[in-house]
């Protein structure tokens, strides 16, 4: 039996604008998503902001009903049998929501153990096991409001594992976490998968996905654009070279100049503090393009220029850009979020059985 089955999942949001003459508009956030996850697999779901990742996860964990299509967790339909699904899943979302700041970590876990229906005789032992697993032993009696972002995320994971779920949904767990804490989180997630827990992970960090995930689905515009192992996704750009250029004041006009150069396969720019890093994908052995690329960026202050082998991030950018180019320009996909009270961990409580 598969751990997760998503078949042609769709989710449409309806909203009204105007007062005297209200107008009804529909936004299709997820457009026919299909994939499967085997028991014990660590599966990655990657995509840009607004691609439909969180909406997909919320349909799989019963927080949202699909507009159409079906989803099952260990054979239980998320729409027809949500209670059975919730008994078998845990949900960890990034950010500061989901915990009570004025309580200690120990009191938070005791509270959620009650919500999740953990037997009273098992709570003390289970909480001790989880505190040890996430590395919070010795800090469990401190108020959560004094915790760092990394400690909070580890406590989130402990909360999601209280009832021994078969499937754990991790929605950007390392967002805003420093590199050392992120490394500890990755180690914890890898240990969970090694112990047999099925993990579905969303993340914006490609190195994290490359290190952890056995298979990855890339979602853009509400659709799955690519699915396979990290190596199979990287094979899409294996015949390319990557040129990275540090520059200041990069604008769209100059990027378009680079895109129009013969032999250039892809161009992107990322802000890193005061500077931008321009990534240019070219055909293999196209060292002669370095000069024209730098000429196209004429007028900018240029820093370090390096050439390297393509990575999973380069493959991801290529897949997303190809999907954007193929999309209908008249449609503007967006991922709508479910509002939540920032003072109350509503999602965690709603999932509790």
C-alpha cells in the first residue's frame, strides 16, 4: 500500500470583489497534481512561491478539501475519512506559529500530547524520547519565547511526532534557520526517514533537497513540471556550463541582453545582501561566451566571476523557467493561503485527534 496517493488534485479559490456590483473571481491554485509516495520514502516537493506547494500539502493533510481529484494516505481518502488520515499523519510548518510562547517546551508537548490522544501512561516516556531526538534535553523547562528559531523548529518536529505518525509533512521547516541549526534539522529528518517514517518535505533550499530526498517533484503554476531523483533532474542540465557573476545594480534590461546572446540557455539573478549573483547557463565548453556576457553587463560594478558544474538548483531554475514560458500568459496562478490566528496554533490543533 502506498503512503500517499494524489490523483488529479485540483483546488480553486473563489472570491468576490466590489460592493454595489460584486464580481466573482476564481483562482486555480492547484491544477491536476498527481504523484505517489512509497512507505518510508523521503519525498521532496519543490516550487517557487505561489506554485501550489502549501495548498497541495493542506489537501493531503485534510486542512483543505480538494475541488476535484482524490488523495489518500495509507488507503484512507482525505475527504471521506479525514479522522483516519489525521491519526496517521503529523504536520510541521515553518515559521513561528504552532507553539505557545509563554509555556515551556515540556508544557507545550504535554498539551499537544493530550490533543493528539496520547495515552497518559505513555506521555512522559514519549516526550522524553522526542526531546532527546531533537536535542532539547536540558532546555525543556525554559519558556519557548526565549528559544532561537532553530530550537523552535526542532520543537515543532517533536510536536508533530508525538502520536507516532506514519507520514510526516514538513512544510519549509528550515526557513529562517541559521546554517548550524539547519544542519541539525537535516540530520533529524534523515534519522526519521531511516527509522521508517514517510516524510514529504517542501523547501526552498536546493542543497537540502539534494541531500535528503530520494525523489523530487517540481511544481510550478499549480502543476507538476518534473518528477524524479535529484540525479535525474540534474541530468537535464548536465550538458551545460554555469557562469556565476557577482554584480551591483543588475536590472532586467541587462539580463535580457544576456538572454539574447547566442549559446545562452538560461539566466537568473539572486539578491545576496547589497549585490546580486547573476547565473548564466551556457552550452558545454562555451568559454568564448564569457566576454560577451560581461559586455552585456557593461556599466555595472562586477565582483567575482566563477565557472562551475551545474547543480540541482540550476536544474530547478531551468524547469521552472521552462514551465513559465509554456504557461498561458492570460492566466496568473497564485497560491491562496488559509488565514490563521497568529496567537493560536490553529493548524496544529485542528489536525489533533
